[in-house]
C-alpha cells in the first residue's frame, strides 16, 4: 500500500456483525454504530440504498466522538471506526463535511499548525494571547511558517485524494 | 545513575496554543527526572483531525512530523497530547509493518528535503513516568501531600484505544497511571467512568454533544468522592478543567471536581511553585484540594 | 517374484464421480498396453455386484496382485482387502489409487489432464505393487481393565457402564470428591430436577461397585504403552487421612481453627483446613489442605488428630505413585468457566455483586454458602432486581469464538431460581439470541417467559457499571423500545463461556491428544463418524472436555465411549497393521539416530550377534517413515513401501510421457 492509496481500507470483517447491539449501548454520543455497518453494506445490497442515503446525509455521522469504545467492545471485532470514516469521506465528497475541518486544513496550510493564537484565561480572570502567555512563562514562541510553499502544495494534492 | 534519556518533545497544536501548562509543567518536571528534552522548532500538525477524512494527507503530516522530530536523533519521541500520541504510534505501527508505505512516505519527504531515518519509539507521558523514569524514583520524592487524597485517573481514549495499535498499557484495564499516583503517595481507585470519553473531538462539529459527554464524565466521576482528577492530555484537560464551569452550568450543576495535569501534581510534589507549573491557568476548583497536596 | 507377477487393474467409474471427469475407456486402453496387466472396469466397484465380479475376475484370470483405481483407501481399503481375501490373495497385495479424491474431484474442469493424471497414478501403482510382499496382521492381547480420567458425570457414567459389563475400572479424580461441576448445580434444565438428587445415587454406585477402584485426590503422571496395554502412573496426593481407617464421621472437621477459600463454592465462602468439599461428597473422607493447616504450616494445633476416634489422621502421609495396567483409557476431564474478569466491560472481579452462572448455582444451593437463601454478595440483601447477561465471553472474537451451548438454558433456569426464591424480584435477561434447540428447551423458554417479572432484552448488554450505593447499572440497547436503556440492579449474573478444565491440558500432553485452538477442547478423530475416538488408538473422550455440552449429551457421549471400550476389552485382542518399519540388520551401524527420530518410541537398540543394531517394536510403530528418512545407512524400510517402490512411483508420476505425445 502506498500513501495515495490509503483510503482502500479493508472493511471485510464488518460483514461479521450479528446485530447484537452491544456497540449501541456503549456509545457515549448516543449513536447507532451498527447502523453505519448496514449503510456500508448497501454497497452490496441495493435494497439498503435508502439507509445509505439517510446516513450519509444525516448530521449524526459527524457526532462520533472517536472514543473507539464501540470498536473495543464489539464481539465480532467489526472495525466500526473505519466504517464511520468511510461514510464520512463519502459525505465529504458531496460537500457535507462540517466547515470546521476546512478551517483547520487552511490553518495548517498557513502555519503548519491546526490552531492559531488563542485567548488564555487565568483563574484570577486575566486574559492573555497565546504569544503573551508563552513568553510570560518562558516558553518558546510558536513555530514560524517559513518555506511553507511546497508543504502547502503537497497538502492540497493529498487532500484531493482523501 | 543511568544515562540521561534524550527525548524529542512534541507538544501538539492544541497544547502549544491553548493549554500551555502542559508543555511548561512537563519541561519543568523533566529537569528533575534525568530526562533531557529536545523541543524542535520546526514541527507541524500531526493530522489527527483528518485521520478519517483525508487519510493520505494526515499520514503525510504524521510522517513529516516524525522526520522533524527524529532529526536530532533522540531516544524516542514524547508526545504530550493523546491525539498526537495516537497518530504517531499508529503511523509508526503501520510504517513498521509495511515497507512500501514507508518508502512512499519517504519519497514525499525527500522532495521537501526531509529525511525519515529510523522509526522511533513513541512515548506517552504516563509511559515516561512509569516505565522510563520509574515509580521507584517517584516514590523517592519527599512527600508533602496528604496520603488520604483520593485521585481519579483519566487516561483519555486515544492513549489506549484502539487496541489494534500497540500502546503503553492494557487498553481495557490500564493501571500505570494509578501506580504513578500511588507512588506519589496518594490513593487511586478504579471507577466506572475511568475510561470514558471527555468529548473534546466533538468540540468542532457538535459542541453541545461535547458538553454532554464532558458532563457525564465529570458528574459521574464526582459521585465517587474523588478529591482530584488528573490527566495528561491537553484536550481532556480543556474539557474537564477549562470548560468545567460552562459544562456544569449547562446542565444546572456546579463545578466541583478539581482537575490537574499529572505533571502539575508531580511538579508540586517536587517542590516547584504553583507558578512553575502554571497552576493559575487551571480553571477548575483546584484551590479546594491544594492545601492537602502541598503543605508549605 | 518381479516380472513373473500378473497384475489385475480395476477401474471404478463411481457413477459419474470419476467417469464424469476421467475418460475411463482411455485409461483402460493405456494401461492395457502394459505387459502382464489385465484391466477391468465397473460402474460401482464397491457395490455387492462390483465386489462379486472383482472376486471372480481375480480367480478366473489368475492375477496375483491387484490395483484398484477408485475412492480413497481411507474409506474403502477394508472392502477391497476383503475381496482379495475371498479371491484367495493376501490382502496386502493390493494398491488403491484414489482417482476420485485426488483426481476427478479436484480437476473437474480439466478432463483431458485429469485423464492423463489418472493414467500416471495407475501406472505408478503398478510399478509399486510389483515389489509388494504378502504381509500378516498380528494379534496382541488386551488387558481387561480401563482407566477413566475425571470423576464428573461423564466419567462416572463411563466408569459405571464399563464396570457393569464386568471389567475393572480405575476412576481417577483430581479433587477430593467425584461429582464434578454437576455437583455444584442446584437444579438442571429444562426439567428443574434437583441436580445432586440425580447425581448422588450414581456417585454412591461408583463408591460401592465391586469393579471400580476409585482414586480421588489423584492425578495421572505418565502413560506408556499402547492400546491393549497402557501402563499408567498415578500420583495419589497425600490426604493426611488414612482412607482405610476413616469412618466418615467428620468429627475432625468441627474444631479446626484454620480457614481457606472454598473452591467448591467458587470462592464465595470459606472452609476449614480439614474438609470434605460438600456434604454428599464421595468418598466421605476428609482432606487436609496443607496450605491452610496450622500444623503443616507452623507445627501447632493437631486438633483434628485428637478428635478422630479411629486414629485416621496421619500428618506423616506422603504422596505415592501407583502403577496400573489398562487396555483402554477414557478422558473425561470436564470444563470450567472462562476467566471472565478479562471481559472488562462486565466488571467481574471488580464488583462483588457480579457473579458467574456457576456461582449463582452455589448462592441458591441448600448446601451453598447461604444455605439456599439468595443474598447479594457485597450488599448482603435479597436482590430486588437482577440482570442476567448471556454470552459473557462467548461468541466473541476477542475471547471465545464459540457458543457455550448451555448458557441460554442456564439463564432461563437462573431466572426461575431468582423468581422462586425472591418472588417479587424482577429479572432481566440480556441475550441477543436465545438458542433453545434441545428436547423440551423451547417449551422451557416459553414457561420462563410467562413468569411475571421476567423480561428478556434482545441485545447484548453493553456495560456493567457500579453506582456509589453499591448497586450496578446495566447499559444496553433495547431493540423493542428502540432506544438505549440503563437499568439499575442489585445483582448481575454472567452466563460465562466454558473452556476445557485446566487439568485437561496436562492429561492431553501426557496422552499426546490434539485440542481445539480456542477453549482447549479435546479433538475427536472425526467430528461426525468418530466423535469419541481420538488419534491415539484405545484412548477415548467424552463430556465437556471434548466440547461444550449439557448433561444429557455428556452422559450419552460417556456411554458411547464406554461401549467402545467394552467392545475392545471384550474382544480381548487387537490386530496391528503390518505396514511397520523393518531394520535390515546387515546395513545397520547402531548409530541410534532413528531412536531419536521416532515420535512413538518404537525403536530400541538391541544386541545381535555381538553387534548393536536397531530393532522396531511392531506394536508401537505407526509406519510413519521418520526413521527411514533419518537413517544414514539406508538400513530401515517400511514394509511394502521400500525406497525402491517410492522411487518407482515417483518416476512414473514425473517422468512418464503419454503415448499420444510420443507418437
Ligand atoms: S457490537 Fe459489533 S456485532 Fe454487535 S451490533 Fe455492534 S457492530 Fe454489530
Ligand atoms: S467511536 Fe463514535 S460511534 Fe463508536 S462509541 Fe465512540 S462515539 Fe460512538
């Protein structure tokens, strides 16, 4: 496998789901992880196409906290996380990914980091910017976005593959 | 004394920009523990947020990060954030298993003049304290705290899960953090919410659900009479400490669980000042427990 | 003999099984071209008609060796050997070519090539059989006694069956009493009859049977020999009680000051250092636990010794190894519960009020830790609401992939216990499926469903969590309500998956038996046709050590194994295959390499005319050929599979060019 082909994750074992519902009871976000399995299976059974449509367009797809609890308790070792991420990519192809992801990508392209300067509050109610607080505490300043052109191109290219 | 361990420290975007006490308290504490930290300046985001959405891009980011962090030829990489820890341990795991993938990542990096030489060991802060520094050293710290302080440990999801990628402890029943707390002279205890999610990943996409998760974690933990909760991850810390007041108020409750970084707790035991570990940035009611932790 | 022999070749069509792929006519033509070979074919050679015509063809043509190209020798060798015998030929002048399993079935799409292959295979057999020699089977006597390892219900049943037919049985049990896990059960499903009430009489029958030698508190240390005559060494661990003097009054127990965890009650209570596991134990002879006894640990006390009216207590007793000879062995070492604390989400081992199904049996038993009053461990109250969680550790790729076969019915029975003892309690069973395929099982399932206050949630429980009050919360999804539920309960019962008992592995290693990759269950010779036989002749298996099963199945299998043993013992002899290794003594240098190569310990070095040479015990030899490959002097051969024969086969299979291509 090479970097560009990473999306071809093997989802073979998810057919082993025997709908015991254990994953549902454990999900802190109140999702139905095994419903995602059903949706994925629609790539095989056309009858489930409406389930697929519903899941891919439903915002609950983006409510997964990625806690991986469902993956850990599943008695059939169904790679639920891979399934969810697969469906998220499908939704993203239709432009349904939440804006926040794009913002973070943009940020990385500009600064190498996912977040820019933030407001930091102390228990006494003082406000600082990241830069101020770091300096005050003797920490190094944030990395500087030198020579970022190539990096930016690279990200753009790889993002388009997935 | 054993040779000084040289670790490249990766703080992670969120700890760099928001939870800066993570980096500060870690660096301060390491000075006392025979560990030499190297903090490279040219780093990039580990790609955690896009692990699912743009897998190739995110692995490229992780690979690039690995290259920057190994440039100084350290004994290992210390990641301060659980998200970065997952990304790095997963990348290392995959690159070790799959030579073609490794070559592919390398060729991308070479293009940018970066070199990914060896595949390094990825070290979690808990692993550093438990396995590298060792609980014996921690036990040797002169205690100032009250033995009866009951401490809740919070590992955070991505320190341990998924169990398909090796981590530093048993993914369903970890114990190293408890051993550390006990070595410091406090009491630790298993509790049902121990491995629960803080909700931080949802901050960007579903903030109200994130609050709900944090609430069930905090209020669930508080029921057991813990005096303090410790964690190492800046995201978990954000949810459990910085946002505790907001979280609790959303659900008509009061903030009541003091939360500290594990490195802050150790720092205070080592005799560092509150300022040395930036304790003034903790927003949870730590004042409640402080007198029992440090008697000055 | 070579050259002068005439070989008869019989080609079977097996209906279309072979002939549908292999062109029999062409095979017959090609083979017919070989000098001194006569060919016949038949649509069903193994039918009565086929065999008859085979016999008469052999007789009338005067062939003296036979090649049969048909089905596998594994199933058909005896049939064709008998035909040779009827025709007056030695049955070892037969070669069977598996043109079905090894040719037509695997080359269905390639008829031409399959036909060519069949020709080669038959030619190879002809090349080989020219050197076959007539062999004789040898008969060896059988020791008219059997060993049964494991004193649970399966071992008990097997021992009684064999003993009833007049043979001596040594029944070995590792624990202090026979009875096994069944003695722990309060009642049995689906009839709800009292377990010990039906088991007890069998246990006593064992104790009193004139043909049964009961060795409790004993373990198998080694087994040597072979079917018909196994030499078994048994360690009798010290009980510190002279069995011959003990009258079973149990006065000794009353005043013992030392306590230890009660294994029979599955760690739910304590017992004394001197104890019988439970009141109905057989034999009714106590045991002193050396890890708990104050005298054995610290040299003080000896209270029991003073109390015993017959002077049976003997602190000087030492373990003793006894040796018995038996013709056959049955392994019935039973099961135990999987270590369910590794299923972290169910909290076993962390919360005292999470118990296993077997522990619940003890909690409700009249001779359990609470004498039949159901009390929640840790809480000390009668349960108000109980959750039963099925498939704990079972049907789970992370733990045991298989179904335990008893958990579903046990969960229903357990619901009944709880309703019976605490009528106002509520019981929830969490089960994604209820498997009720046994006799009267479905009826039992309905009966339990009709009990008020019993609810079945059709899902796997997701998690068990403790509450500060000491109660537990079950999190699960209820498909009927179509939402997640959190149920607060006082007690959680886990229907835990089962694995072969710990001692099974030790016995298995001693006897060299196979085991399933998960669960450690003993491997049968054939899952359908030889369910109680093993790969080791004369060793049989039964009960839950051979796979998850309930009581009736265990008992039935025990009787099946016993009948195999009885058949063997009453025949009185075994016949051994003559395809054994033979040492050409002139070539042997006595180097001993073959001795180490033989996995069955069949080769010894003996003195012959002042020289050391290898000698093969024909009874132990399996004809595997390891020694042949190891011998640097080429001094060992397998009878009728000499190197020259193997070479002949190889050269026919590889080197032969079909006539068509040559022409
Ligand atoms: S836990 Fe696994 S097997 Fe059970 S329903 Fe969820 S995905 Fe399917
Ligand atoms: S990984 Fe997502 S779907 Fe699975 S349990 Fe956690 S939040 Fe629910």
